[in-house]
C-alpha cells in the first residue's frame, strides 16, 4: 500500500492567499502529517520495487520457451508491484529486499525469489473471487501477492514462530483476505476445500494426495517436487472435470524441503 504526499509550496504561501485557501492548506498539511509511517517507508522503495518488477518481467520473457508463458499476466505484474517485499523480510535483509533472489527469513526457511513468486502465481491462473490454498506461509509474501488477485487465501505454516510473525505482518499491512493457521500442510485444509487453486512453497518428494483431492475440477496445483539431493522440478497439475489429473514439469528449481509433523 502506498500514499502520495503532495507538498505545500512555500512560494504560494508567500503570495498572501485568501483565508479560505489558508484553511485548506492547513487541512492539507494536517493530512500530510497524519500519513502512516508505513506509506512513507513503502514509497522509499518505490523505485527499487519498480526495477525488480522489470527484471522479473525480463526473466519471464527469457524463460518463455521453458515455462510456456509468453509473458506474465497483467494482474500478476500489478500484484508484484503493489506488495512491499521489504515488509516481509527480517530487518537485516531489508536493503536486499528488491534483489531478484531468495532471502533467509530464519528458522531454516527463505522468502522465494521474486521471479519464482511471479511465475508460480501466473501458472496458478487464479482470478478474482477464487479461493486459494497456500502450503508454506513463510513470511507471508506469496500470500500477500495472491491476496491482491483472489477472493480469499488460506495459508498453512508448520513453523509456529513464522506463522505468528506472518499473521501479525499481514494484519499490520491491512491484508484481510488471508486466513492463516499453524499446521502440517501436507494434509491440506479439508475444512475449506475444495480450492480453485493450490500453491506449495516448499518441496516434497512427491505430490501429496490430499492436495489433489482438495482441488476443484478445473483447478490447478503449482508445486516444486524433488527428493533430498535430487533435482527438483516446478510442476503444474490441472484437474479435469472427470477428476483425472494432467501434470507438466515446468523448469528445475531449488526449494527448502516440505517439513512434516
């Protein structure tokens, strides 16, 4: 979220404007002083965020032959441009927040590379009104990007401190359409199934059957798959109306392992 601050010109004030204008100027100045600190901080990174989005778009174009995507959907680009990534990393990582690479968020976990976040979101093909499940909340960044595009996000995180921090962060940023819980994402979230789309941000060595079961017909599951020490592949599974599943490997990736209870 961001807010534009319009400066009051000192030159205009010296021109002795009418009293009514002065009242307006005082009101404007009061509004400026009341702008939340978060909005000002977000603006401080606007240029870096825009540069990151351009780099991600260029990378998406360069990998089009592998991914089968000629370009990121406009809604994905807009979401990436809207979410302040620096709010989703530890304080010691803030200066690196808009570099196109994963960053440590503690507890042996990472925030994904912006290109991968954008690609996975694009592959999900979710839209307004959709209900999406995310396995692996992490710092909350992927959930926040999805929240810009869909009706509701249900997100599960097995590392309790990360889950608490992500919830507090989402609340502070005013992101209300993300529901979080602590738990084992391997089993999905059956109480809120079926889902229009499911996205997994850590790599199991196989596709969890529960996630396929909780996917709506016509829905997509985007997930990295690969055992320890083996090549991982980002995969897209699409569920047909008859319940059959079509699977496609997109490109090799490297994710932290999916932790299970």
